[in-house]
């Protein structure tokens, strides 16, 4: 049972079950000196419209675009429709059922293209959302029939902080040099568990940067698993040569790789 007080002549009730018998009772009230006196009750019964399960909209696919946006995609409700189609798109954080957390947009598509997309923006990073897509038709006893479908998606995490306590130690062994790189995990991972670390080691020239050496054979790179916080590179010995190493955490999420902030260390072959 839901009670509402209003000084208007109409009210909208949301969250009712489809295809359900309901009744509404309206009473006229007078308020005097903070006391309410009600009378003249009027009752009306009605049934909410059913959801069309025989020709429902296909499942919504929801994918992350970035840390604050999701893209919802679905197929047309009726592929033979020659009229513009109107859809209502709603979304809320999966963690909450509060009505205040639900946002809704109404959009319309012209006929001729089967796929439908809608980009939801201004979302929270690395948060799971439930997305509802509702279409309307005038085919059930001349009343609008709802076709409701849902999907779920999670926004991308923010880039993580740089790994901490990065060290680069150059060890000479005869005609070869071994570079030992060690680090600690970043303090803030952006909300998501780290998928691994990207480590890039390059010789450093007078004005060269690691980006300039990125495509040259002198540079070495590798990805580690999240539980590995050290790695060793081997290269030919070159006395007096400087080396620079970059280490950053990365997260694989929804077919995207989100690279974190970089930590840099320098060392010289002695």
C-alpha cells in the first residue's frame, strides 16, 4: 500500500507490477489549524498493462567506454516497423534500489537501422549499473504494451597510482649485463584489482626518452602477472651506459586496457 498527499488533481504511481489488479482510493481533505479532516472517499480499480513477452526487445548489451560512461546497445523491437520508435532508457547503480538513484531518458529512432545505441554519461568510476530499455506499442486492445529488457555493465576504473619504491640495479656478469627491476604495488589501484604490470627498459642517450626508444631493438618490455613485483633483463655489457626503466600497473576491463601512472628509475652500468 502506498499513501500520497497532494494538492494536485492527478498523481503518478511508479514501480507497480505489470499485469496486476490494483485499486486507488481518493479522499478530499481539509486542513485547519494543523488538523486534517477527510471525507468523500472515491475508489477505482484498474489493472496495469502487461509486459509483452511474445515479441520482446532483445537483451541489452552494456559495455564500458571509460570511467564515466557506458554504451547500451540493443536490436530493434520490430524489424518491420516503418515508423519512428521511441524508447525509455533508465539506469541505476546495481548496489542501490532507491528511486532517487534512477535516471531516465526518452529517445526516438527513425526506421531503417536495426541496431540501437545510447551512451550514458556522468557515471561513477568502476561502478556496476543496471540498464533498463522499455519500448511501447499500441497493439494490445488499443493500449500501449511495454516491452522491457535489461542489461548490466561496469564503468572502467580510474588509472592507478604509480608503483611504489621502484628500483633499478645494474649487475655486470662478464660480457653481459643484468638489470634487476623491483617495485611495490601502487597504493591506489583506481578501485579495480591490478591485472599486471608493464615494464619497459631502455638505454638512455643524452636527450633520448623512453618514448623515443620505444620502437627500437635496444628497448625491452614485458608484462608481468599481478603477483610479480620484480623482473630481470639481460643485455650486452656497455660500460658507462645509462638505463631508464618505466613500470606501471594495468587493468584489463571490458576489452580495454587501463594503464596506470608511471614510475621511473635510472641507473648506470659501472
